[in-house]
C-alpha cells in the first residue's frame, strides 16, 4: 500500500510527521506543503491514525517504481491558503475587540468602585 493525501484538507499541524518512525514526512505550515519520501516510508499507518483532519489514507496497491530516490511534495492551493489567512485575520480582529471591551468594562467597574469608596461615609477609626 501507500499513503495518499487530500492536501486541501490538511491544516499543516505536523502530527503526521512527528508520528512517522522513519521520518519520511515533512510538513511546512508557512509554505503549505506536505512532503513524503516514499523510499523511506514503511507504510505503518501511524500518520493516518494521528491526522486530526483525516486527510491521509492508506491505499492498497503499489506505486510505480522510480529509477531514483525522490520526494513527492503536495502544496495546498493558493485559494485555500488565502481563505485561511483571511479567517485568521478576522479571528485576530475579533479577539482584539473582545479584549478592548473587557478592558473597558474593567475600567468602568474600577471607576465605580473608586466612586463608591469616595461617597461612602468614613467609618470611625479607633484611636490608638
């Protein structure tokens, strides 16, 4: 058998490459690439088990023999990379807005507490 990937479903987390005993897989999140050295792959299936997106699968059958040892690289489509970048930017903006709202609410609460402290009657302090 051999490993196949649905590259546009891959999130480039690297769990597959970290679980690969011979180190036949390489994942690059910045480049959106997934590379397999089929000569080193022992078809153990650990990568398939570990993939959280289930974009890897073990396919029965044999690969056509190659005259030289080579790696095969798959790249996530530019459209998918762009969509992911936009979603990440939107999530970052939303997180900033929530943080700003929380900081404002905290400041308002602190101001109210300070005002309440000023207007509260001073309690008699026992003299020493």
